[in-house]
């Protein structure tokens, strides 16, 4: 016993020594900083969930929004009717497994880590009558937790879905899980059901839970480990359940554990159903409605599907935890220790812990333990060293026999933000709401210390806690100004849309005579190797040699740009921390170029940072207006009408604007219409007339009515936006007049990367679609009247690319009057606009305003007209790199 005490003392002393050294380093770094702002650990520690682009359950105080299949109330289950139908008629009309099962699990399984594999899995599951499911969660380093792995087993295969890699595409699985004709087998699905909703909007319909079957059978145990050992003779170590499932690649032992949880489930379900069928209900003998055990197990299982994930919301952050800590403390120490200072400090620390956990997406336990909060509130340490010592000692005393680094030492959150504690531990009464706002300002404000993510951004934009108006906040000059919101949005935009991996891999392609043809990315290089069109000649960096004579060489075309290595930095300012692709030639024009002038040309796609992108895009939009005036082709159509109205428009005497006019953008139109509807009567007359002219311009100059203003609100809206507006304003989109309003082009144009600005094509609610084409082509929905006016109607094909018909009309005009030389000169003008807008200093060597974009396609090129039909049939429309 004495040796254990000595060991504990020695271990405590060593821990304190390590903490002291660590704190000394931290304090030395803090003294060297020019600014009194901590460097958050997240700036150097990568967390996998911060790469997610789609987060359904963020860390804000806003309620969780469930999937809406229609306009029903959001608090209802989207598949409630299907699940209730399963409850009313709970029958199992199929077998879970096919006879006996080989209890030796082989080494073969399928790892699903990209979208194509996920779609392949959906195809497999959609043909099954039943499959088994299990999930592995990670909760220590996440506030709400997230699903890190999903195990799915059919009768023939085991699938491990890497939900971290395919997180943003997991919704692909929802139709399969919601299919009432396919049974999903879980064990203890209470949590799995709501976790799938929380992370992916996946809702389970038709569930069989083996744990519920154990309840109906009154089994002595209901754990999966018990069932595995009883029916399969397999033992499992549940210690892996608490392992870090974020790590990649997963260790072999963890892979085997994960597979085991789903691999045997179908067989176990089959055995349990057999027992359920053989059960006799002794208490209901002679009764007509005696219990059917299989149906009861099925009913209890499907009842779980009606659960809905909800967030635990508090009026003040962390106060329920504070109340619990104070209550336990008073019970242990008696009311004699009941003092207001201790309780106030506990509330402050719990509020701080809650906010910091949400900001950094960490669990409360990881940030600061309950024992550490009690220790800090009792001792009220004043120096950083004393604060860390108090936290470490509190955790050591409680968890000495089961200690780990996260419990022995202060967390990364505490160590990064030690300068918060002197303020938190001050012996003065401060409103908790003031603390909330000050912490937000310090860590998530315009000059905050912590990085933004999809998890904590909403703390600023969606919090339902009112801003305090205390004098302390006014003295600090803190308020959520437009500048703060702009900076926040910029940071989030950078994280969400900037390239997550290097764009230029600088792999090399050599001709069969050894001469360098070009630098390329890894994907293009692999394309040649997979088709045996090249051989690998170097692995670091990757290089291949073609096994055929290429159609052309860079020196033949004077295109030295393609034989230069390129840096992954902004070509304007040299920013290397983030960048995104920018198309110098706007897509609304380039998409209509002849194939040999646009296909697989990287010269006019460069890397820029967000700031340079904004400048270049602004200049490009201004230049589009000049192009519209020069060619007499408006950027926007004036009115989009249903084909049934075409005869009314074409035969009308209404004056419609000429082609030389620039038209009205959907954003400008909708803004003007909304302002007139809301504030028209109260506006100054001159401003009201200005806005009316905007709307009248769209309608061809005629007088406008209230109905026209209501219709103008729908221009450019997606179906979801229309439904939301309908619900908000009570506008019926089903009446005849509203049916004729359909969406125009994207309000921001197309001079941005498709990954950033995606034009969502959809079918209008009247069943017709838009197709913006040139008015010069016969039988197309865009027409020019006798007085030169342009309008668009619906057709059988939808395309929202470009500024209506503007891009195609300009390209057609150039080809007709100037041929391909006109296209090349047009491209040079756009390159000059780009150069003048940002004055790029880091363009790759060989980049030239006068670059020739013409090329010819070789024998194997997918862009060769002779190969296009074959490629389309082979790859179902997927893009491949063109052969040099």
C-alpha cells in the first residue's frame, strides 16, 4: 500500500514538472508576441471535420433543421407516414440469411471512400431485401460528435464506408435507408438512428433491431457481445468502441472489430426470428388477439425510427452543467460551504467551457472537466502556472488509476487561451451575457484568435442570445457591424471553397523520343497508364513516356507555357495559404467556342486568392457590359415567358427594349420589386420612380401593376426559394399567372469556378423548361421581334449557363464575321482585362496575352470527333484528360 502511495507521489511530481516546462515555453512565446492575442491550437492542429463542406448540425444555439420532403411542418418526421404504416402491419416476409453461415470471417471487404464507390454501394443495396448496419462515432474531439465510420453487410459482402472522406456525399444513401421495402438490421439502434439524421439527413424506414428481439424473448443479456458469443462463438473486445475512429488508415484490429459488428448481424437476426416464431404466449391462451412475437419485435424496432434528433438548448450557455456541479458539491461538502463567490465562478467557468467547446468543436469533457472547474472555483489561482497545476491535480486525483494525456494535463483549448482565466476568476460580479459577448469578440471577432469553421461560424450569424448593451461592451467598441460580418464571411468562404489540395502536381509527360511535352496533374498521367498508352519512367516526381507519336508538340505551336512547372500560389499577389481556380475567359462565352479552341486548355485557368478573385471578377462583369454595348447584344433577356404567351408577346404592340440595351439583372429586378412592395408609398417620389424604371425596363417599358411586382420577385429563384417566398408572403405559385414566371440566369454570372458558383438547373412548376439559345437559330425559345426586341420562352431543354443567350450570340457573331481569328482576338482582350485588373506578378513562365488556343486532337484523344461517341458510351459522359 505504501509503495502505491509513493508511486502516486512520484508520478504527480513528474507530471507537475512536465507541466511547468510546458507552461514556461508557452509564457515565453506569449511575451514575444507583439499582439495580446493567443495563437489558437487549431491553426496548427488539423481536425478532419473542418474539411466538411456540408454540416447539418452546427454548434450554434439554433434548433436542428430536419429534412423537408414537402411544405409540412419542420417538427414532423419526413417519413412519418411510411413508418406508421410499418407499425400497423409489422410482418417479416423474408429470411435474413441464407442457411448456415461460415463463422470464419475472411479478409475481404470493400472500403468506400469516394463518391463513385458510394454510388456503387447504393446500386448494390437497392437490389437487396435486407442488409445489416452499424456505426462508429467520435465524440471526444467534437461538441456534438460525428459519425466516423459506417459498416454495412449484405449476405455476400462487407462494406466499410469512410464517412470522413465522403461526408458531403452521404445523402446519396438516404433513398436506400428510407426505402420501406428494404429491411435494415441494427443492434441497439436508439442512437444510430438519430446520429444518421444529425450528420447526413439519413432516415431509417423498416428497421429490425436485434436488441429489441432480445427484450421480447427475455434474454438474460441483450448486448451484441453476448449474441456474438452465443450464436456465433465469436468474442469481441469492446475496448475498441472507445478508440479514436478518426484515424486513417485504421489499424487492422479496429477494422476487424468494425466488420464483426455488422458481419454477423443478419445471421443473428435469423436465429432470433426463429426463436420468436417458436415462442408460445402462455398468458394469452385461448385469446383471439394473442401476441405474435415476431410482429412485436418488429413493431418495437420500427418505433425507434420515429425518433428525431434535437439539440439541447439553453438560455445561457453551460448553466445546466453549472447547476449540476454546484448541487453535487453542496451535497458532498454541506451547506456550510454555500457561498456566492464559489457558485458565481462555477457558472462563469461553465459558460466559458460551453462557448469554447462550441468554437473549437470539442467535447465539454476535453475542454475542462467538472473536477477542474470545482478546483479552480475553490482555489481561485491567479497565475498561469497555478491555473494549470490546479487543473492537472484535480484530474490526477480522480483518474490516477486510469489516466491518459487528455485527463492529466490541461487541454489544448486551455493552454491556447490561458489569458482568459484571470478575467474569469476575478472577484467581482459580471453578467454572464457580458462574458458571452466578450468571449465571442475576443475569439471570433474581426481580430479574433480562433479560426472559423462551419461549426462555429453560426455562433455569430445564428445565435439567439441578445446582444448586451452594457457600458463595458461600449467601452470596448464591440458590436456586430457589417465589417465583422464581412470578415467572417470571407474567412468561411476561404475555408469552404478554396482548393483543399495542390492544383499543380507538376507531373511530366515525355514524347517517345524523350522530349518534354508538358507538365500535368496526377489524374491525367494515370489516364494514359491505365490505357497502356504510356510507361512510367520516374516516380519522384511522377513522369511518363508516351508509346505513340503525339499529334503536336509545344514548340510547334509556340506554347512554352505547357512545358513550365507551376507554383500553387495566387498569380496576383503570391498568396499560398489559400487559392481557387479562376477562368480568365468567362464561361458564358467559352462554353460556346469550337472544341479545338477550348478543350483541355489550362492557359486561361489560373490560381487566385479570394481578394484577387474579387477584383478580377468585378472587372470582368464591367467588361461584359462593354461587350454587350459593342455587339448590341444585351446581357439579360427582358422577359421570360411561357410558350403559351409567345403569340401574345410577339403580336403585342407593347414597346420592348432593343438588343443594344443591357437588360436588367435578376438581382437588380428583385431588389427593386421588393423595395417597391415593402416601402413604395413611403419612398421619396424620385427614388420610387427610379425603381419603377428598373422594373418597367424588364417588362419592355410598359406600365407595371402590383401583379407584375409580385411576379418580378420570382425571377431567378430556385424552387426552394419560391416555396419559401410562397409560405412567407402567401403568394400562390399555382395560379395561372404565376405559372408563367420561370427562372432567368444565375444572378452572379459565370466568371467563377464551378465549384463556387453552381447554376442549379430545375424544372419550373408549370412543367416547361428554359433553354437560352441564339435568336438566329430556328425553332428556338429565344426570339427577336420585328423591332429588334429579344425575349425567351420555355422549351423542352433547360440550360441556365451564361447571361441568357448573350454568350452564344456573341460567339456566333464572332465566328460568322471574323472566324476563328475573331475568337482568338476576343480571348486576348479578356486576358488584357485580367492583367489590368490585378497586375499579376506571379504568372507561370510562358503565359502570354497573345497565346494561341488552337490545337489538334490525336488518334487517341477523347475530344477527337471520331472517339467522342465511343467515350460517351464507355464512360457515360464522364470527362477524361485529352491525349496530347
